[in-house]
């Protein structure tokens, strides 16, 4: 059981024993070392409900709470907080047990089928920086869900449908004729731009493009084959980005918008049968009472356009319906930027009303802010163009390579390249994941690549240091872990807290809590390293015991960074 849960359970029982079975124990990590390790904040609420003096109630709780062998000290502070200092032997036992466990002592939560839908770029164009956040936040959340014991289905809901694909197929046919296709497709951004110019400037080309759209929708095999070829090439560009980013998405996770195409008329029909659909200015819409405009009128959610075309929303309804009925999911997490918040609120509301999503199916929009440049505006190139994601990642690796080369000029080039890959990509991902995802953040190369502060390079370096202790520890005798020094206690507490944090991120989907934890862990490790020599200690007993702290720190940093999709190195 994770520590927070354990303490909450014990205090819950104590509250019941003092006649307050309804009260919540509200145990939290202590804000400062002088408040102990954890704090129980539920006394005031319980006392108020029972009209008792909170300090007296706190005293009673301390007398009955069963924390033998878990806490070494319980103090009442302020109006009735209970400060909890964990027992050294208990903490040492947690550390020893975690070291023997491949899951580092993190219990699995009850298994559910969870989909994490992320990345989801539009395949008509190349991935740009706007796709970065969904891709890396989603990947981290999928890893955390899996580690927490869920059955995870990753889903890349790519944009692979719509009129623009007629234009792209038409241009593909044209470039094939001149033998330029290979060359042009190497840069999809350019390919799209040129196709668009042809479409706008040449009426015959535009007619062909429109004809292809009709054929594509009608299932014409030849046009379908061409469309598939285009998608394959576009996906191979995405895969190159995923690979570089160390993101666990592959072709098997792709289920694009086109997949739901045949369901769309059925969706409209089902909505109509349920009496939800209304015709409004020729379009088929649903009025949702829950969403009102400034004038207080229910807002229209458009399902089918006047010309019969379907919308983004219709496809999403189809996807929800498929995800419950065919995939039998328990929970679906949509990692999509904050600008789509209203869309998802309306979508979820309608999906519930229409019976596509029963109450037991949890739907969550995990939103995030925008990545900004140093000028405080959305991140762009100097000339104001969108930045291709692959180019941003190349730059990250090059910058890291220059840094590493300056720091370690004697390392051979291939080693420096390897370090640069882990550090450069790690820095970009960590800079993003370590911020509260709901806010915008400023993308700044110098801060993210710094070896000091809450950065990937700092954590990667801390891992290397802990791993190096292990590789120099040959011959040190195994010994029981004792926590005599404050720095040892503090480090053991951090290590024992890992499952609290993993479970919190699995529950709340905020990766920055894990980052903050790893940073604190690395800082505590650094203090311990200064204060409590592992290899130079005179006593062999301290040796073997302390080595366990440093070993578990290495393992926890490695696992924690892996949950964020960030690599570590044995030397750097
Ligand atoms: N392709 C969409 C875009 O680029 C994102 C898709 C998000 N997922 C969804 N189920 N609507 O904006």
C-alpha cells in the first residue's frame, strides 16, 4: 500500500474510534521538515462537526491511532494539526523491500481498460511544434497508467479524411508523372503548399481534386490506393518524430478519422430517433441546454452540414461510440490542447445524452496550454513560420552535442552523440512535462539544457552519479540499512514516497508532480551524498546500508524518468 493510503487508513480508523467515522483524515506530505514527514489535517473538520476542542480531539486521536512501528513521533501543532514523523526502521524496511521489487514497491491499482488518445496530427501536413505537447504529455500519461497497473490502449486519432486529401492525391498523381514524387514527398510541408497553389491557380487541377474526393468517399479502389500511399508516407514522417522523441506510438495505434466514416450516417440516425436532432438553417444540430451563449440561448452543436457533410464532432461521436461498444473501455483520456475544451465538454455531454457513453465510462479531456517563444508569443521561426517538429528535435540534439563537446572534449564522437541524444531530447520533453500542463510555457533552450535546476540534464546527471557509486562498490559487504543521519532519513522518506506520486499522477494526469518529485529526490540525494559518504565511510556497516539508499535512488530516478519517456546514461 502506498504511504499516504496507509496513513489515511490508520487515521480513518482512529477517527471512527473517537466517534467521527464520517470525518476525512486529510493526510498530506508535511510542508517543512520541522513539521515532520506527513501531516494529518482532518482534526479541525472533525472537531467542528462534533463541537469539540480540536487540540483535545487531536490528543485523543494520537492515543488511539495504530501507528506502532510506522511512526516514531506524533505531535500536535497549531490549532490541531498532527505532525507525523515516520519511524526509521519502518522507512528502512520500505527501502529494502522496494530494492527487492521490480516495481520498486509501487502497488498496482485495480486494473481498468484505459485509452490514452494523443498526438493525433493531421496527416495532410508535417508535424510541427504544435503537436509536441500532446505527443509527450500523452506518452508520459500512457506510461504512468501502464505502470500503475492499467491495461493501456494507445490511440493516435490522426486526421486522414476530408477534402484536402483529394487535392493531395491529385498532386501526387501529377508529381509521379514528372518523376518528382519521391523528392517532393520528402518535405510534406512543401508538398502541401505546392498542392494548394496548384489547387488555387489551376481550375482543371481543382476539378480533378474534387473528383478524387468524390471517388475517395465512394470507395473507388484506385483513388483509395493512392490515398493510402500518401497516408503511409505521411505516417512514416510521424514515426520518425516518434522514434526520435522516444515516444511509444506505432502504426498499430493509429485509428484515424476515416475509420469512423461509415458510422456517421448511423450516428445522425440514432440522434434523430432519440429526438435530439433539430434542423437549423438547413443543418442538423443538437441544442444543448447545458451550454448557453451570451443571450442565454442554448448553443447549437452541429452534427451535419447543410450540404450533407459531416463534422469533426460527428467523427468524435462515432469514436466514443466505438470505444465503449467495441473496445469496451472503462476510461478514455483525450490529450488535446485547451482551445478544444468547449468541443470536448459538448461532445461528452451529448455522448452521455445519446447513450453512446454510459456513466460508468469515464471521459476526460486532459488539456494543456501553448508553447511560447521567448517573446511571449506562440513559438515560431524568426520569419514567423511554424517550426517543423523534426527540425526542433535536430536542433535540440545539436545544441546538446555542442554542450557535451565543450564539457567533455576527450570523449569520442559517437559517445558524445549518444549523450547528446538523451540530453537534448530529454531536455525538450522535461521542460514541457515539468510545467503545470494547464498553463502556457516559454520554450527556452538555455534553461532547459542547464545542468542546474529542475531540468532533465540535472536529473540525468544525478542518476549517473548514483549509478557510478554502484559500479565502484565492488567488495562492499551487504549490511542492514540504518537511518542515523537526518540526510539518510530525508532521502529514505523521498524514496518511500514514490508510489504516492505515481498513483497521484495516474489519478490526476499531471506529469509535473512526478517531475517535482524526481527533482526533490535528486536534491535529497545530493545532500545525502555530501553528508554521508557511501564509499569512503570508515564503517563497513554504513557502507552496505548507505549503498542501498544510493542504489534505490538510481533505480527510482531511472524508472521515474522512463515514465516520462526520458533516457538515462550510465556515464555522461
Ligand atoms: N487532429 C486534431 C487536431 O489536430 C486533434 C484530434 C484530437 N482528438 C479528437 N478526438 N478530437 O486538432
